[in-house]
C-alpha cells in the first residue's frame, strides 16, 4: 500500500473546486456569478454612456457660450471707449452751434475744420455700429431711450412730451450707450 504522504500532486483532488462545481442538471454558483457580473458591466456601461453624453453636451454648451462671448466682445468691446468719446462729440457740436451764431471771415477755416472733424467722427461711429438717438421737441418721452433731466408744466403740451433736448443719446448696435437727455412736460392736460 502506498503511503498517502507520497501521492503525486496531479492525483490530488481540489476540494474547493469540487464544492463549486454544479451537479448535473443544476446551475451552479458560477452561472449566477457570471449573470451578476454581466449586470454590473451593463450598469457601468450605461453609467459611462450617460457621463459621455453629459460631457458632450457640456462641451457643446461651452462652445456655444464661447462663440456668443466672442460675438459680444466684438460688438460691444469698445463700449467703454465709445462712452469716453461722446463728450468730445458733444463739445464739437457745441462749438459748431456757437460758431454758427457769430460767423466771421477769420473763423471760416476753423469752422470748416470742426465740421470736417464732426463728419469724420460720425462716419467712424457709423462704421462701429454707434447710432445717434436724436429726439425732437414734441416727441413722446421713452424711458428706454431718454433720460428726463427736468420736468416743467409747459402750456399746450401733454404730460410726457419732450419740451427740450439737451444732449443726444447713442445706441451701440442694439444696446443703449447713453440715453438722450431731455426736458419733459409735466402738464396734466
């Protein structure tokens, strides 16, 4: 009789493997483990697909936001500079109005230069999308475009009618750069 201590290893039976083997006609734990693993893998796949779709949507939103920001910067980026130049326009306009009252032969060259400067400034404004808001006396006050500097009861006018224009306003594309400064009638009837 052979000594059990001397049995070759290939002849030994793995008890753990034997315990996990299914009996004939019976599904064993391995099949259940495989089904559980497949379900876990499906859940992970669905989660990854969801995360991928969200990341794709985020990237598209970032692209659109960047494009919108670029367009706005292009259109409205110079608004601060434009606001700073508006007082120069106002001063040139006042100079032309004052010179129109006392035209002299000696002032004609200077007056012509101021007119040319004013015309060039308006051309540059138009080139960059800056349009003047020029209300007329008798127009209706619009708080979206006008700033009421004062109210006065003027006879023969209705309340909310512009009675004086002190300074023109300006639009930069579709945004208000500066409202027109006007006086408004407060006459109730």
